[in-house]
C-alpha cells in the first residue's frame, strides 16, 4: 500500500478541493441544517456520503469509460440530474414565511423522517453531474490503470467516509441554535435563495 501513497495523497487533495467547493451537496446540507435541524442534516450528510459509492461503483465497473465516450448517454444523465435539481429548486421557491415562535424552534425540528433525509442526500449526490465529472477524471486520468482494484476500492471507501465527515461537521456547525435562530427570522427568503441557486445549477448542468 505504501507504493501507492503518492497517488492516494493526490486523490485525497483533489477530493477535498472538490467536496469543499459550493455545489448541490453543500446547498442541501445547509438548507436541512437550518430548516430541519441537526439530526435531519446528519442523515442528509450520511446520504451524500453513500452517494459516493454510486460514482465509485460505475467507475470500477468500467461505466466511466462508456460515459466518457458516449456523449448521448452522458447528456441523458445530465438532463435527469438537471430535472431533479430544478424540482428541488421549485420546492424551495415555494417556501412561506415561518410564523412559529422562536421558542418552539427545537420542537419543530425533524418534521421529516430519517429515511427521507438519507434518501434526499443520496439522490442529490448520486445525480450530481459535478461529482460525475470529478470521478470520470479521477478514474480515467489520475488513477493508474495498473493500480489493483482492491486499492481503488480503498480510495472509494476513503472518499465516501471523508465526504460524510465533512458534511457532518458542517451540519453540526450550521444547526447551532444561534445560527438557526438567525435564519428562522428570514428563513423563507433563505429557502427562496437556495431555490434560485438550485435552479441556476440545474440550468448550468443542462447548458
């Protein structure tokens, strides 16, 4: 494993830069942290981490090469992903002003089931074209074809775990009472702003 340390460090750095940059994953974790609370956001973060396995799986199975050489198939994937992001954007734009007193903020948390939060995070990442492009380049350009599959699986496990830890930390920070109270006062505008961001992301994906 030591002989692949240089390759692993390059992958770890590239992954950190990718996961830390703003995108659909960050937007949805931020939204759930403020709107639904810490528990919901943590399950959403776990879903995002699980979504990494989708990208790793198709790369290991060779589908990455097929996508890279089939513009039509990749375009179809982009349209599906764009439609899902647009759907979430429209839902966020329909947010109404919160009339519930601030003292009931904690009581109003977790109105969604844990499974729904997990599913949302999973779908957002699995259908994230940014993640698809990243893993396409990672497995076709950065990882040596001679690297054993067991080592490549380890890379995938690391990236899934690192993604989960990163967004879980964000969930803990963004779900702090002071942060949530701030957004509680203007939450509907925040949700609408996230809706605009998601719609712009959807347009960018398609165009």
